């Protein structure tokens, strides 16, 4: 049996908001062993990590099959390819997280022929759907004791766009929300 790659999505910690949902790649090898391949930490301390057992306390909320890789792809080659995917900790990468890394890792695997663009696109699409099922932030708790706040929800889609919903609130608005949608091209590793 050749190696099977899946994409895992876990509930967000400390709260289940979309930006906190953890994602990882899972490899089930022909010998029955498996690895979780992901980035852990927070900006600016993200790092690649390989775990032989589920690193999370809870099981994933989504287990998305991505592909079966060619027989020529060894365990070492797959781990090396994922370990070579960039981990972004720069000042301009504050919004980057494990979700971006998964997209970039899958793109790198497409480039070396381990999976197709279509398999990557389907997996990313399902990942995004699962991430968007997370709870929405409670706006009222964010607005306590402040005169002006901007709340930015960042959501990326399988067509690699970042969508920013920005709501500006002031004490005078007393709950009247001016919601504007901005669409900005963003490359998730294509």
C-alpha cells in the first residue's frame, strides 16, 4: 500500500475561532507507521514539527484525504519535502500560521510531483470550509472599554484570496456596525 496523505483540522485553542484552528498534514506509510507534519508555536516562534503520534489532546474535527503518493516517494523524501517548506516568522508575516503552511506545503508537494493541483485544490477547499465553521468572535466583548476598534476576520479561500471584513465601531455608534468587504489577492503558496 503506498503512502496516503491527509489534511487534518483541529478545534481552535484557546477558543474555537477560525484563526485558531490548527491544521496539519498526516502521512500513513505502507508499513503502517504514520506522522503528523505541521508547524507549531506562534509568531515569531513558529517551527516545523514531525510527530509520530497525535500531538493534540483532541482528535481532529476533519480528516480530509488528499492523495496517495507514488510508490517512489519514501517516508524520508516526504518528511524532507515538508521540512523544506518555509516557516514564516518575519515582521511582515504576523498573519501567517499553520493554515498557510499546509497550503504552502501542499503546493511544494505539487511542484515535485507528489500530488496534483486538483488534489491540492480539493483539499484546501475542504480545509477552508472546515475552518469557516468555527465560532464567530463575540464583538461586544471586544468592544468593552474602548472608543474605537477594528475587527478583522481573515478568511482565505480555495481560489487563494484573502477576504477582510472590517467593522469600525465607536461609543457613539451604540451597536450600529458599518461593515465593508475588501478583497485583496493573496498567494497561499501557488
